[in-house]
């Protein structure tokens, strides 16, 4: 049966590829992005396909998330928290590593998914197979020996922790939630030398989302299905 999907950060990178892949298999997508009017690729998709609806949503604004959730007049099967930023990749003494940048990363990568789940979870299909997927990063794992990217790593560690807490609270409503490492992907964030195209990453992620269930809730997976350590 066709699925109804909502995704943040749908206008470029991994989010755009996930959107295209769902549409290609006949699913419906509520594609949320900060600036719909500037999202040429999404508009192009909507010309050929009536199964995409494009709406504005800034994950750094609670009002924006709340208002966006009111635009959905139907039940959805999956919430995909994809929007994210990478900033402050250097060592702790870098000039770039300042309070404002840190708060911006946490606001986007942690507060954003929290509020998205808070306002959109009431829109999840009441019948069965209700899912939430968070695009996290292996850089959020506590099991590493790297000495850089304090802001990004801590934001993805925090969102993995949120995922576990949500899984405990939502399991009695039969809503599953997992987080995923999409691979190192050739996007604006991943850069041109990354391992995977956004198409390869998206195809694999959608397979993982299909496999997700209440029995796997609370876990952190690689795009290829390998279980990762939080
Ligand atoms: N690429 C990788 O190698 C890699 C690896 C691990 C994890 N990830 C994760 O994968 C996700 C997608 O990354 P990507 O590589 O596709 O990055 P990207 O190409 O830089 O795209 C980021 C997306 O997030 C959106 N976004 C940023 N701030 C937002 C906000 N405040 N409100 C709404 N949307 C916002 C951007 O929208 P605008 O166009 O409006 O800026 C854009 O659509 C992120 O969570 C990232 O951390 C990526």
C-alpha cells in the first residue's frame, strides 16, 4: 500500500533524494523546506507529480513547525527528521567554535527534530506501522577516537539520545523510532569526495525505514542495515 511521508530539509541533498525515491515508487510526500519559492527542484517534481505537497518549515522556529503541522489534513505513515547543519568541525580553539555557532547547531540538529516529532506525531496514522526516522550521523557515536567537530558530534549524540527516550515513551502507542547514519554522502555537507551519491544513500535508507518496526525501535542503524553503537 502507498505510504504518506513527511520529511524536513527536502529541497536538496539526502532529503531531496529521499523525496524523489518515495515519489518514484508511488508514495505521497509532504516535502518541507525553509524556502519553498526558491526550491526549484521540488517545484519541478511537483509539475510532473501530484503526490508531492511542498510546504515551508524552518526547524529552528517552533511557530514554523507548529503551523506547518496544521497544514497536514491527513494521516501520515512516517516522519523523517532530515534537516541538519554541520558547523564547527575544527578543534576546540578554532575561532569558528563560538557560542553562537554551537547554539545554532544544537537548535537545528537537536531542538529541531524534538519539536518536529512533538508537533507531527499526532498526525501519524492511527492504525498500524507508525514510524519516525531521524537522520543522525556516525559522528554522534560515543565510540570514537577523533578530536574535532565538537558541535556536530555532540548534536548527533544528543539526537540519538532523544531517539532512545522517545522510543521508551512512544512504544505503548505502537510508534517506532530509530536513527540512521546515511553514510558519507556527496552533498553540500558531505562534499565532493564522499563515498556515496545521495541517490544510493536514499535508496538504502528507504529500505531501512521499510524494515523499521516496533521490535527494532530505539536502535541506531547504518544506511546498509548494520546496527551501530550509540
Ligand atoms: N552528507 C553526509 O555525508 C552526511 C553524513 C552524516 C549525516 N548527515 C546528515 O544527513 C542530513 C542531511 O544532510 P545533507 O548531506 O543532505 O546536507 P545538505 O545537502 O547540506 O542539506 C541540508 C538540508 O537541511 C536543511 N536545513 C538546514 N537548516 C534548516 C532549518 N533551520 N530548517 C529547515 N531545513 C534546514 C537545508 O535547507 P536549506 O537549503 O534551506 O539550507 C537542506 O535541505 C543532515 O541531518 C546531516 O547531518 C549527512
